């Protein structure tokens, strides 16, 4: 049964309750704490992007194309298409010789309101490069081009690159590839249905690559995590939870559409995944803050930064204080709900 994670109040009356599930795994492969159902199955959405980047990085695209850490970081991103993101994406295209028409993600406007207004003031055209998943697509296409795989159909589950991605995701999650159910993501890529416990296990390995047996994969994960920590604004952008908590080099984090969020803690050797069942993302900051507080995370300054960036106070359109939100879940030891 799901837990109530967040309650929102207006004029002292509860207006919304956001239900969901949380799973925390330790480096013994055990569920260390949870709320709701730790094995709840849901789609990874964009939380899988750091995992989807592994085959290309492991395969040698960095040295082959001369990619920078910023370019690596944006391959894991759900970016806002702010100018700094577009600049890095265009750099990838120059280095690889890839073009926007080869991307299967749909032409879009930037998610950043300021960037969208700039586009509308100029030619007003949507671009595939503005799609928040374009970095992932360019990274996978670069790998295909280097390997001599066909670029056409690169998003199909049967394509060699997607088969390698699925095998890699399964290995990071500690399951078999056939245990992964597939859907189609918003950007056209296969998307993975996994238990939260498997997602948490994968993020534990992203945070603690020493747990990965294969040396090449271990080195690729170390490289990806380092790039995400050094260039957190590439991973999300202004106002994103990911970009805030990635400033702490002890954390690897990435959210996905429809309320799924994952992060790993290096020193604590924990992998954490949660799902807000109504698909909302507004609660992420509150949930992350509460999880870190409940496990007595050592970086109190980060917890305070999250609290300031994602205030519990609710304001109306004119900036008047009208309510508040609070995290109401309590993590239980092990798999208890």
C-alpha cells in the first residue's frame, strides 16, 4: 500500500495529498529503509539517462570525438534548452558531424520560459535540439556512428545500441534483461519498467562504482558521475532539484517525468528511488529534503539550501502567502510500510 508523502494546506485545510513509494538500498543489496512498497514497479523515464549513457562512454566516444565533461554531462540531462545547453549540444553536433534531422525526438520549444520567449521573439521555430532529451539522443547516435551501427532506427528496441543499453541497465539494477518490461518514452526511446528497489540499486552503483565488477563499466560510471557533479547545470538547469543537489559531490541524482526520482549517496553507500503516484514533480524537493533529514545526512548546509530553494510556503499568483506543504512520511527500517 502506498504512503502519503506530502500534504498541502490552504487556510489550514488540507487541499492535496500526494501518495507514493520510497525505497533505500544499502551496499549489502538489502532494503535499508522504505515507505510504501519498495518494490513498486514504475517506469524509469529520464532517471535512466545516466545508465543509458554508459555504453557509449564505455565504448570510447570520449576519446574518439574529443568530448568535454560538459558534453558528457548533457548526455544524462533533461535540459531546459537554455543558451548554455544549446551551445554544448551544437558542439556535440560539430564534433560528430550529426545533424538535428537524425534525432527522433520531436521538435520542441525550450522548457526554460526565458529561452522560449527568446525563441518566440526571433524566428519562433521549434527545434529537435530544444527537446529536453536531445543530449541523450546525440550521445547514443555518436556511439552508433563510431561503431558503424545504422543511424536509422537507433531508438528501436531491436537496434544493437538499444540491446546494449538494456543489458547495461539490467546489470546495473542487478536483474536479468528479460525481467525488464519495455514501453516507449516521450522522446521515442524504449523506457524501462522496474521495481524501485532495482532503480535504487542502479543508483547505488552510480554512486559507488567499486560495486561494479566489469572494469570498463566501472570506469565509464566514474567518468559520468564526475561530469554530472562538475557540471550540474548541464544535467537540468536553473531551478531543478538535480542541479542543486549535484553540487554536493557526494550525490548522484536524476529525476524522470511523471514523478520518479533517484539519487545515490557515495559515503553513506545508499541508493534511493521514489515515485509520486500522481506524477507530480513539485514535491521532489520536499521529499529529498525529508529523506536526507531522516537519515541524518551530514551536509546540513545542503538540506538548508533545498529548504530555501523549494520552500514549504505556498503563495498565490500575486505573491501572497496562502498555505504550506509538509512531508508526512516516516521511513521504516527494511521493507516495512
